[in-house]
C-alpha cells in the first residue's frame, strides 16, 4: 500500500475515533455515532496533515483534528424543542 494512502487512512481512522470519543465524553455535544465518525474523519484528515512525525503524528493529529471538528460541528446541532 502506498505510504501516502496509509497516512491518510491512519489520520481518518484516528479522527473517527476522536469524534466518537468526544461524543462519549460530552453527551450534550454528541451528534450520534454516524455524524461523530464523519466529522471526526474529515477533521482527522486535516489534523493528520498538520502534525509531523510519521504514523504517530498521523494518528495523533487525526484524533485531535477529529475532536476539534466534531466539537465545532456540534455547535450547529439543532437543540430539541423544550417540553
């Protein structure tokens, strides 16, 4: 497998995990498992590109990017109507 593709995959997987970790730790910011994973993976791609350091940097940057983008996206989540 190409090194660049592996790098992108590790960043996206780390980001998806980061998005879901945020959803588990902050229930009020969770958008559900699917959207947490999607936002996290996209954020992970961006975050993995920012941190150097091989596979560890890809995964670590992916997790951080996933958490950040999922957190930002959660602010646009519609609040349920009050009783």
